[in-house]
C-alpha cells in the first residue's frame, strides 16, 4: 500500500507537458541526471557517467563536476522530436551551460563519462 501511494505521488508530481528549452538547474542527482526549477528531470544526452547507487568509481567526481558547471545556473536544452521523455518520464536532452559549454562534452573531456547514444537520436555528432 505504501509503495502504491509513493508511485501515485511520483507520477502526479512529474511534469508531462512539453519541457522548457531553457531553465535554471535546481539540483543535480548524478553526473548525467539533474532537475530543473520546473520539476522536469533531465537525463543528459550523449554521455553516461558512473552511478552513485550502486556506487561506482568516479561517480562522486562526475556529480561534483556537473554541480560546478550547472547548479543554480540556467541551461539551454537540446532535444529531439516532439516527445523527448524516456520511459521514466525524464527529458532526454543535451545541455549547454550559461558560459556556452556542452555539459556532455565537458564530462567526456574530464574523463568522467563516455559517449552514450540513446536511440532514437537524430543529432548529427560529426560536425
């Protein structure tokens, strides 16, 4: 019963409409997942970082870099198609920092993530 209550609360609280194209970052869950002031949870495109649960090597460092780059800052989101949400309700999007840096690329450059394409992705990464 408690589980059903928690699930219904989570589903009721999650935004379902079109996500914003720009918003302030409220919190960072891990290196590739964060929450906007709108309540939208973002799963960063093009990169996968070590997990915090279960704890993987460099997971904390990936989270800390993401926090330094975007916590309490406005980010621009880069999304594919009319419905960019995954099966968890998260928005799958690239993120550009206030200073114009691509968050996915910064994590890869720092050695804290690897290239990870979530299909379907129509972005041309060859440029």
